[in-house]
C-alpha cells in the first residue's frame, strides 16, 4: 500500500472535516455543545414484542449488495457497532455495522483510506453516545484524535500543531482531550473539553493541584504528583477527576478528593474534607453514572443524591458496602467473600431516588460471582440471581414496580466458566439444563443451534459468539453483513 506523508494525510483529513462543517454545520454557534439534532435516537417497541422480531434483515437489499465476513466486532450502541471485516477481494477494512446488516465503510471517502489500516487502534472506536464515536490513532499517525458521526463522517480532528492528542473519556457529544506537549522548552500535559462537532468548550490547559483548571483540586499535600489524577465521564456532560496517591488494582491507597465539572453549565463541584459538613472525610464521591439527572454520592456509609446542578439531597437507605445506580434506581447490598465459595450479596434492596423501597430482596442471598454486571435497572427491568436454600441458583427479572415478571428459573453456573450473560435490551443469555438459551423479560426461552457456551448477549439484541464473531439476533436468525454495491 502506498505511503503518504503524515502532513499530507492530515491536510486531507482536515479538508474533509472543513467540508463537512460547511455542509452540516453552517450557522452553528461555536459555543453550542449540545449533540446535533440529527443524532437523536428513536425508541423501539416494548421488549415483549421485540423478542421474535429483532434480527430481521432486508432480504431484497442484501441480494443486491455484496456480503462480507466480519473478523472483529465491538458492542452495538445506538444501533451501530464498529467492525473489522474482509471484503470480497480479501482486503481487511473498517466500518460501521448497522442492525439491518449493512456496513458503512470508514472513512466514507476511499481517497482517505491510505494508511488507516495501519494506524487504526486495535480496539476500533468507542461506543456511540449522543450520535458520535471517537478513537485515537496509533502507528505512524500516533496521537491524532478523530470524532465521527453515525454515518462515519469525520466531524472533528485534533489540531495539527505538533502536539500529541488523545481523547481520554466522554460521551453524549462531549469529550475530555489530553494534549501532550513535548519540545526543547516544554514538557507538560494539558487537558480540555471538545464537542462532537469540533467546538472547543474549554481549551487545553494544565490540570494540577491548586490550579485554575475546572477539574483542579486545592486540598492535597504539597508533594502531590499530578500523574495521580484519574479522569472519568459520569454522563449528562459531567466529568470527574479523582486525586489520589496511587492505587493497587482498582483500589486507591488514599484518595484526597474528587472534582466534578459540568461542561454544559461550566460549573464545578468539589468533594473533599474541607468542602462542607456533609463530607466529613475524603472518601466520599459519586457512585456510578448520572441517570435521570442525578447520581448517588456516598460518604461515611450515607447516601445523598447529587443533581446535575450540584444540589445535594440526603436520602435514607440501609448502610451497605456495595451500591449500584442506573435507570433512576439505586441498588444496595453487602458483598461477601469466604474461602472457595463464589461471592454473594446479602441485605439487598432496590430504592427509588426519594429513598423509598422499590424491592426488598433481603430475605435472599444473591449470587455475585459471574454476575457482576447485573442488579442494575435497564429500560425498566433488572436481572437478579438468587441462591436457593437447596443449593440451586435461580434467575429472575424485576419490573419497574419491583415485582418478579415470572417465577425465577433454575440455571447452571460454574466458577470456572461464566455462564451468565449481560442483561441488555430486555434479554439475557443463560444456561438451563446444560443448554445455552436466551430469556426475555416475560420468561420466554429461545434456543438455537448457533448458541453455545461461548455466546453472550450484546447491546441492541445481538449475540456474539467468541472465536468467529458471528452475530445472531435474539430470534435465532443470523445477521448477514454486507456493503452496498
């Protein structure tokens, strides 16, 4: 493949971005950081109706186009998944797979495809959120961030100023950018915020203890190392910076404080020992991501609801060591581990954000091993795994009123093989009587010859099978990917 000089490629990409901005962004304000109207998603039909409908393809369209073989696929989000595929000429390409099977090659303009295969990250792109996805290049073009829309069009590129750039985190059309400046006179990292359409919300500046950056924290030791700042995105345009003195695995040795910054309102909120009487220690901070405009904040075993405007409201819940939050519902429980026994949860309850109990499961022990991603509400339902008194393990689903939608079913589990899937789009993959099955929210079961122990449910109703990246709709029909002729 012919090589192009980095400057030439950058010029070509920049020209594309400018052309796109002229075509789709005329008249937009440089301070507008909300996602484009075209990125709004429509909601589907109820899960009960979808169980036997999802996975249908447009047969007529497929017959008129060229089938391709998928080599690698990321998770679906907003109806799109990044894929690496092999075209009919045997060439490996990147593209955006849609749930009807068609793939939009990336980038759309073949003239800019030179060197993309070598410089595309192995993890492909981020999941789509607010109509956008992003990635940072590697290889000879290392250090360029790229933001694309759902059509695969490039909407933003990092500046061509000699610095190395990457997007650290983000979603909903807003992103935290790291700029690494390395020269004879400068050696520093700077951090800024950019929107999906390429408008800078905050230019890149140094984020340090005692600084003026929106995510700077004052209360830290004088010898604090700025490398010990961890960044994350909490949703609703809100980012978090955690100040600590290092970590072992996922646990901090000591955390000095947390700073939140709302890129929409440009307000920040500091959680440290000197903030208010609410936070009596420095271990407090958000639990999970924002949902319905709130996120729980934990301090000394107590919970408070923090709004996107950073207003605190105390709520009364039982004190536990495990807290999850999603879909506007709080889950609390105590996690237990002992010897070779699979970890389990006790004193489990689901709460509404006003502190009222939605579902009390404290009479049960719940399986936590192999089920770490459960116990969170998703589109009005939550999946739970109950340890039966006779030694069996049972799977059940709770509705938005906290009631089981069907009598819990006994399932197979093993500490050596994860047989519990991800609950997403109202379905989950589990093993019953040594057969891999899909169960929906009303307890209907479906099995297929394409399902085996390596299958796991993915977002937007599709099942991935490890080893060859086959995608099957939850109605048992294989997705047949293709590109337009």
